């Protein structure tokens, strides 16, 4: 059966210090998937300073942070609200509470959630992984998951699977 | 009165072992209906194994199943959420609890529901049929229902109806 | 200030025995309004018989009616849910409880409601008019209301207004 | 199995010129059902004049009606929103568009709906009956339906039923 | 820390031919859990006939079934909507599509879901189990799960667990 | 990483007596931002009289106002409901309660809110500013905020910021 | 018909510099209405300073205000969300944008709204009055409106009304 | 003005290794606040093992974690959904992504959020603090915030505040 294809909006949340978004974007492009990718501003310094740069500087760093966090939320909240699927990446550095916060938002909004993190964080991620629909270790797995979700394409040239 | 036409998204849930989706797709195409069709991945083996193929195999078949069921849900949940109408087909084989689950989801989301099943399941289907807006026995009836819903076309070349 | 225009979906509910929909469609077209019009199936006989014609006839007229009412609801519920504005027309004939039911649906969904009826029904319509954002007597007023809502066009060539 | 009982809120909408609410209230009381009944103000004159009596009279009857309709809606909207089940009665007199409007509201809010009307209105009521979960002809049937819904009590001393 | 206790509403959906509800009710009572239990009418014959007994018999068994299914839904829909947690039991007999439908409803409404079924249905249940927060094989496990959820009581007199 | 761009809908609410909307529109155009702008009818006289001009004049100025306010709400409510972001401007004249009302609507609907007002109103605006994600003093700041939110563009040619 | 009475939650928003809340509370008490009243903290100085008093003082008055506004919102948002009816009072002093903001919140949440203000603000209040279900000039009218809404009591010892 | 008091449900999320919940409970009790406190299971070992203890052990620690995380979510999701206010505590140990996830959930559900953490985490917490209505450093401040929100009590015996 031939079916017209919906363009899926996929929001890539979380870590901004490695090239995982590029890897996913490249994979999505190479596979020709019907996917529109979005994400937060990934320039760390801009993300930290945007509020003060645009609205005026603050002497108190707490309010400096507040202004930028709120300004970033204009983008984040809008794009998560309009996403079909949310992917959240947890890396090695920082507390990354904003990533977990995004995951909580997405879950409460009923968005299918995909997590991406090293197995060493499995225990710390257990509550979020428990509501995720796929727990990936590599960007390639995310692309394969998206290819399967949108196009029903499965990379069967892998070794036979043991279970069942 | 001439009216512009909305493109309707219709999700075809349920049985994946007969060609009912192809029959509906063909009927929709032949009638030139303003309809975009979607459905789950219909390759049974892929649907069963996708989780392990992409994310790694599991020794325990319960978790092998869990991984694939969750992965399929990325597609299912997204497409049901964005559908205008949901058609659910119940066939002869298997428990088909996932089809009934999809119907429950669609009903709770306020989506118009069309069921498609043999009359021999009428009693077992009574709770779901009671919230459905049409109970069909054939794919042809589904196409006619969709033609009527979207284009107000009724196949009046049928025999006169008895009631009223 | 120049602004891009949103295409508005306007659903025309209610009476199907006069040409009020055509008048509105013509007015909308003539004024070049950015509006997409929808409505129920307006062929009374088809609307009464669709369920039995497609799904099989019923001896009992109550169930004959039920089948058709449910089938019509596939269209009605979908289009009201995706409408920006709902116009409900009350005419001279019949009980028209389905029109009032549509109005109740639209109101509960937060859709701006416009009513269209003769002043002689003002008292009977008072509960519905009280939630409507415009109470019109003529299709022309509906078109002017839609022109104002979508394009901010006001027919000022009318006589000066008395109040204020 | 013994279960604690929830107190159900049942809103009785519609006709205010016969004693059907009293009959239901009496039946509910006699059967000791765990039900809290509510309804609109049933004094027709007060319902018509409340707005002007409290807020000041209007020369224009259209606005006289508007004030009262809106004031009645404070009660109606609040109680329908907090109801578990909505019963809507359609009688012989008046247009009763407000009753159908209440039914549309209740349906859009996902409230189980019970209709109560003479069979002579079956055709006119077909769209509302199609979303109702029970179509009753007598207040006694409404009480029996509520007894079954809340207490699982069925009046089996009736004659054996023919179907099945 | 001492905390006041919320009374939890737990709805027991599904199979009505074994005493699993009684076992859970007894366990809940013995453990003194702050839980209010609800469920469907469990008398199969009444559940099948309620519509015709109260509203009048039907010659056509399809509509006989429809009337009763809708009438049962007054109870089912109301209690699932007001439940905190939904438990769904799948047994050996019948298609049980209504149980899976209830599960789909509960999931779409965001209710925590607990499933109860024999491991032999694990594969057929995989889509529903994937959204459930606990998959139980015995009523005792359901009671222990509820005791843990409401009172944070864990039966640690069990053998030491192997993992971790 | 290259990403396709979503077209954002931004609603410009509030003051209609200065050219702030034009300044924002011009800034958005010059920067080539992927933004669709909307707003209320900005012709004060039309906004005051629309109801009476289209639907008939009123002797009582209270109802004259009511008719126009409701008619304007068709546009306002529809466009706020479909907006991604809402900007609310408070100027020097009038009570501007409708602007604050729009802000309350937007906040309750979860729309990211940007306020635009002179610092002299900071104290009076504190409750609304507390839910806003950016508090701007100039249209230029609004454009920069929108450029950052949609395109992640930050005007770094500004002086270095002091905090952090 | 005798009916059990629901206890209504009524939130009194707006002006905090006159005794209108006391007048309403007294009226509600004297009439024995089934109403639970709530409102914001009405001590102006505390409302202005609460954030800094509890969380630490701020040098910048903008952030001093922010802290208090947010802290007051804990109460305001919670109580408006759990109210059945919201009354909003507009007085002579200050901008009162927070009152209009509360009204916008209540309207978007579907809460029946009652406004209370002098007729001299009719024009400025027209957008909010247009969604209100009663526009009162005195606390006594508010009490009478609440008495009518909750108890169907109408003070008919007034002069005969002119219209109709 | 005397007002009846609503009992507020406050959910205490996050860190389970210090006695902050006890401090808040004691403060709430001492102040006689109209507050009902809830929180997760705070016994770390039980929280980690509950799934396997009740439902059967798992060889694979990933699924051992999954079972427990899901089981804990029955309590967490239910209580956050029924809370009026959510307090989230971030401590020194662990990743605490579940706490940030709870915060994201609460925010998306529109619950007023209070955060409790050391100033050293201000930067890492900036996105969550930006949606919080109060950012506290001590349990005492949380109690004072709750006393102000529920009872309008402000500890004015503090030093005069500098700003304003």
C-alpha cells in the first residue's frame, strides 16, 4: 500500500557540546526521511548571555541567568509544543537539569520521547528512560529509530537476533 | 455551494495479515478522495523485532517484546494523535488487543472511529462498536463512508432502502 | 502595517433548506476573503439515509436514524474540531436540535460562534446568542462580520451610527 | 466484592414545565442511590427576568434576554462542568434550543449523556441520541438507568427479553 | 516524616469470570490501604441485557448489544475518568476487546495503568504492557503494587534479589 | 547543523496608537525572519463601532460597546489561539485592560509571552512581567528577541556584558 | 424538587483598597449561601514585599517586584484554577493590569466571570465585560447574582421590570 | 474578611538523602497551615528494588531499574497530577534527573513550582528556576512561602528591606 507521507517535526533537546545533532541531521538527510529537525540555540555563550545582550545587562548574576533562561524558553517551549517526537541527549558534562526538564515537559504533553545517552547513566536515567519509547546509545540508533517510525525501514542486514 | 476541500488524515489501525489497507487505498485513489492515509508498520516480523534490531538484542523475550512494542508506539501514537479519523480492523487471527487499545486511545482523544469486522464478532465488539460512528463489514463500506464524510458522495444506485 | 494572512476555516452549521450557505460563499468569494468554508452534507435525503445505504438497511426506523446520524457525525465532528469559527443558522422549519447541539459543541471547544436567525427567534435563542460573538439576521451580515474579523474591513458607507 | 461508593453528580437539563425532575429525585431517594442531583433554576419567570431584576432593567428586550441568559449560564456552566452524568429532557413546548445546547456542551466535555423524550421526537433527536448512552422515554427509565450505572441494580422482575 | 493520606480511586477493569476483584479487595482491606475500589458491573447476564431490560427489548441482536454496551459505558466512562489508577485484567476466555479498549482510554487520559495477566499472553499484551507501569501475574502482586504506591510498603521478607 | 525553518505565528496585542507594530514588521522583514505577524484591527473608530455598523445601531452605549467588543473578539480569540508567541504592548493612554486581558488569555493557554512597555510601568506590570519570557522597552528589542528565538541570531556587536 | 447543595468556590480578584470583599462576605454569610470565598493577599505592603522578605532583598526594584509578583502568583494561580466562579473588581486607583490579567486567565480556563466596576469604566471594560456573565456595579449585586446562581433566589420585592 | 480555608496539596519532589521534608512537615505543622503534604517513597533501597521485589527479579540491571522506575511512577504521577503546588529539591549528590523531570512535568501541567537548592547550583538550575514561582535556599523559606501562599502570613519581624 502506498501512503502519502506526513512531515514529522523532531525536536533535539539536551547536550550542546558534541556534534550529535549534526550526525542525526546528516543521517536523516542521507536516508531522505520525511523529517523536520529543530533544537535549541547551541552556541553556549549566546545561550548564557542572550537576555542581557538584548534586554540590558544585570549586575546580579542570578538575574543575568534568569533573563537568558527565560529568553531561551521562548524557543524551547514553542518548538517542543509543536514537535511530534522529542529526542533528549544526556552527555558527560554539567548537571543537564534543563534536558531532564525538557523531557518532563515532553512527557506531560504526551510527546513520544527518545533518550540518547551512554549506558553508564542507565541508573541515573531510569525514571526518564521508563517513559521513553526508545533508549539509544548512538546517534545512528536515533536515525534508525526515526527511519523505522516514519518510513518503516529496518536495517535487517544486521546479524540475526537471538531472542524469540 | 462550492467549498475548498480539507485534506483528511485517516489512520488505518489493526489487522496486518490481509490486504484491507490496499483495498481502502485503492478505493480512495479511484474515488479521488481528499484523504491522506496512514497506518502502522505492516511487516509482522519487523514489527516484532524492530526494538532488538536497532537497539540491541535481549535474552529475555519479555523485554525483547517490550523494546519493539515501545518502538512501534512512536509511530502509532504520533499518527493517531494527528489523525482526523481512525479506522480499526479486527480480523480472524490473534488476540488483537493492540487494535482495541488503539480504539480506546482514539475514543479518549475524541477522534471519530470506524470499525471494520465480520458480523461474527458483533457481540465481542459491542463496547467498541458503541462508540464507533460506523460499523463496517467490508473495506468497500469504509471507502463509501469516507467518500460520504469527506465529499458527501452517496452511492444511490443501490436498491431503495426499506426503512422510513 | 502589512501582515501575511492566515487562511481561516469557517464551518457553516444548521439549516439546510435555504441557500444561505451559497450567499455566504458568494460573498466571501466576491470580497476575496482568506476563508475556507465547510459544512455538513446539505442533501436532506442523503443525510437521512446515508447509514442504511452504505451499511445496510434497518427495519426499525429508530436504528435507521441512528446509523445515519452517526455517519453524518464523522464529517460534522471532524470539521467543527478543525474550524476557527463556527456559524450556526436557525431557520423556520423543524426542531433543529442538531444545530443547537453543534453550537454547544463549538462553545465547549472555545470556538468563536456566530448565530444567524430571524429576530422572531431572539427569545428562544437567548442562551445560545449569549455565548455567540455576533448575532446576525442576514447572510450579508455574516459575510461583513467575517470580512471584519479576517481583513479588518468595515462597510463604512453605511449611515452614521447613533450611539456614542 | 464490596466496594465503597462514589457519590455521583447528575445534572438534569432541559424542560422546566413538568415534574420530571421531581419524579427522578423521588426515584433516586426511594432507591437510596448515591447520587447528588442538580439542575437549572426551574422558575420560568425568574429565569427570564433574573438579569434585569438584579442588574437593572433594559428597554430593549433583546438585551433584557441577554442579561438573564448570561446570568443563568453562571449556574448552568458551573454545574455541567462538575457533573459526572448529564440528563437532558425534551418536552412538547418551545424550541428548547438551550437544552440541545447543553447536550452539545456535555458531549464536547466527554460527559456521559442520557436523553429523555417522547418517541415522537426520535427523528428530530437523532443527532443527539446518537451520542447519548441511553435514550429514555420515562423518568422511571432514567432512575433505573442511574440505579444500574451507580449500583449495578437491574429490575429483573420484568418479562424475559426476546433478543439473543 | 508523617503525611496525611490521600484516598486513591482504583478502577478494576476486565475479566468478570474469576474472583480476582475479590482477592484484591480483600488484600486491600487486610492491609488497610487508603484505597477506594471501583469496577464495572460483574454480572455477565445483566451486563448483556441491561439496555433491553430498562429501555425495551430489541429484535435485532446487534442493537440489543448496542443498547447494553452504551448503558454499561455510563458507569465505565465515569469511573475511569475519576480514577487515579486503572488495573486491567486479561483472562482466558473471550476476546476481551473491551478490556483492551478500557486500557487505551486510561492511557490516553494519562492514568497510571497496571496490567494483570498470565505470562502466556505476554506477546499478545506487549503493546499494552509497554504503557503499563506494572505488569502483574497475580492479584497479590497488584495488592503489593498498590500498597507500595500508596503507603510505600515493600514486602522485604522475600528472598534477596539478584540484580544490581 | 542545517535545519528547516518553522514559520512562527506571532500575535501583536495591545496599544493601537503608535507605530510599534510597523517597526516590528519592518524589523522582521529586514532580518528575513521566518515569522508571520498578526494583530487586532488597529483602526480605533472601526474597533469601537464595528458591531453597530454591521449588526445595527444601539441606543444604549453599553450595548453598542458590547456588540463591538464581541465582534473584535472573533478576530482576537482566533488569532491568539493559533499564535506561537504573543507580544503585548502597554502604552501611555487609556486603561488598556483589554491588553492585560489578552496577556492573561495567552498565559493560561501556555503561549510564550513578551511584554513591551516603558520602565515607568514596571511596578504596575509586575504580575504580567512575572509570567513573560522577555520584558522589552523598545520594538527593536522585540525584533531582536524574535530573531534570537527563531534564528538563534544574537547582535553581539554590542558592548561586552558585565555579569558572569 | 429538593436537591443537595454543592459548595461553590468563588474567587474575588482585583482591587484591594476598599471593603468590597467584606461586603460580599457579609452578604454571603447573611444569606447563608453555599459558597466558599477566596482571594489574593489584600495587605498591599505585604503583597509588594513578600518576595524580598522571605527570599532575601534585592537592590534592583525591578527584581524586587518580580520576586513578590511571582510569590503572589502561587496563591493566585492555585485558587483561580480551583475556583468555580471568578469575580473581578476594578476600582479607581492604579493601572490594575493584574486584575485584567486574572480575568483573562479565568476566561481562558472557562470559568464563569463576574465583573464589578463603576459605569464610568464601561467603555474601558468592554472587552472583559463582553466575556463576563454578569456586569455588576455594587457588591450587593454580586451577592444577589451569587444567590441566584447557587440557590435560585431572586429578590422579587423589587419594582416590576419594564421590558418584555 | 473571614474566608474558609481550602486544604492545599503540596508535593515534595527530589532529594531523598537529607531531612528537608521533615523540616517542612514540622514547619507546616507548627504554623498550623492548611496543607496536605505528599512525596515519593524516600527509602532509597526500596525505591531501587520495588519492581523486582514485587514482580520478580531481573538478571539484566537495565530492566531491574526499569521495573522499579515504572513502579515508583505510579505514585509520583498520581500525586503530582493531584497536587496544587510542587516543591522540587536539588541536593549535592547524584544526577537528580528525576527531580528535574518532575519539575518539567509539573510545569507542563501548570502547577505552581517552588525550587529548593543551594545558590551554588543557580547557574545549572536557571531554566527550571525561570519557571519556578519561588527559588528557596532553605526549608524554612519554603515553609514561609507556603504560609504566605495559603494564609497570607508574612514574617515581618525581619529587618526592613532595602529596595523600593
